[in-house]
C-alpha cells in the first residue's frame, strides 16, 4: 500500500515536469490545454458534483452556483484576459487549493482502506487516483504559477501531496469527520469556482491583437488532447469503486442508450450527409437552400419532440429514481441530436462536396 501512496504523490509532479519541457512548443501546449480542460470538466460534473449530491442533497447546488459567480465579483483587473489565461484573484486561489487539499485528504483515506476490498481492488483504485491526478496537478501548477509565481505553485503542489499523506496515515482518526456535511458544502463551492475558471478560460491557440482574435496554431492538437481527456474520463467511469455505484449505473444506462442510438442512426446520417452535400453543389444558386430550411425548421421540430417526451415522462406513474434516470437519458439523447443538427446545418457537407466537384 505504501507503494501506491508514493505513486499517487509522484503523479502530481508528472504534469508540471512535462509542461516545463514542452512549454515552447505551441502544438503540445494546445494538446495539454485540451486535455486539462476536458478532463477537468469531466471530473467536476461526472464525478465530484454527483457524488456530493448523493451525500448531501440539493443544497450543494446553491453553493456550486455561488462558487461559479463569486469570482466574477472579486476580480480587480478588467483586461486580465489579454495577459493571463489563468487569471484568478488570490482569495479564490486560496479556496481552490484548500478545497482540493481536503479532497485529496479524503482520497488518501480511501487509498489506505482500499486493500480491504480484496481481489486486487487497491491496484485498480490506485490507478484511477493516478489517472485523474495528472491533469489536476498540472492544472494547479499552471493556475498558481501564472498568478503568484513558481514558489507558490510548488507550495500548492506540496500541500496536495501533504494532504494525501495525512489522509493515508491518519485514516482512523479522520474517518469520524469525513462524513461531515460541511466538507461537502465547501467542496461544492470549489466545484463551482473551478467551473468558473473553465468557463472563462480562452482557447490557447489564439491571441489578442488590437482587440481582434488571431489563431496561432492548429486546433487539431487541442482536439486530440480533448479526445484523450474523454478517454480518461470514460476509463474512470468504468472502474469499480472509484465512482458511486448509483452514478455508475446511471452512466452505463445513458452510454448504452446513446451508443445504440448512434449506431442505428449512423447509416442514415451518412446518406443524409451525401444527399445534402450533393444538393448544395448541384442545385442552382437561385433555388431555396435545403440548409436554410433545415436551420429554420429542424430546431423547432427537435424542441417539440423533446418537450412532448418530457411531458409524457413526468405524467407517467414511475418512481422518482426512474424519472431521474429517464430524464438524464433524454438530456443525453437531446445533446446527441443537437450535435447531429449542428453538423448537418453547418458548412461541412457543402465544403466537402464542392472541393470534390469544383465548378
């Protein structure tokens, strides 16, 4: 078990060390940027907030909203986004590091007791801890260093490592305090503050010049980093014991439903892509654009179907947990439909086929 503790502590250092080697390579910076933000969003909204909701209830949401909007009122510089993509005032930084330290204290306790599960559970749990600490360590390093300098960034990383160590060795003493609802409330506030950073974080692949945005590197690398982040979240969701069992079951239902819908609709989407692209290329310019019609009618059609489904759901005689799971499922399918709609009403098909059949 001590080996797992050492590995989990070293995982905090991997990100900052790697970033120091590639900080002059814009493509790798883009990759890390996409990876950090995607993983952070997944950890906040797929793990932390649902876990806090199950422990404490709806009261965590007002505190999360407070953490989301409070930093906006504490800012002291108006044009910080042109200079520092990770700007945050000192008070918010202190709360973030403190909140993450408390979370790592709990993880250290869980790491110490994971061997009691047997069947090699401690190794899977240790791997999950390491996997999600890589982006967290890198994020804290970039956030604190860009605001307070390298010295405070090192101290922040050290505080996360110290909290994990204390949780690991003082499990028996701290266990009586771990279920205190105040911990959950404070962590909910930190989740909101981190969500504020993600929301206000500008794309690393652009810079400002005279008020205009200029792209400095291809966003493909940011997309690849984001894809790796999605894969990391997916791996964590499928690791037993790392996420609450009810949350895991709900996500599995959603994933199964979305995958089934995507597989069934894939052939028709391909046919539709080809059909729309050919129409855009070969129809005379004076005719009514099919893309224009879709942009005006499809959203209302989609909203109508979604509204009807929700009304039917809430009027049905089902338990609250079934309604909740079905509601989350509808939201996921609605998001998938939105992606499809945006894809088919964008310039993608027209651009692709006009390059194939130039006039």
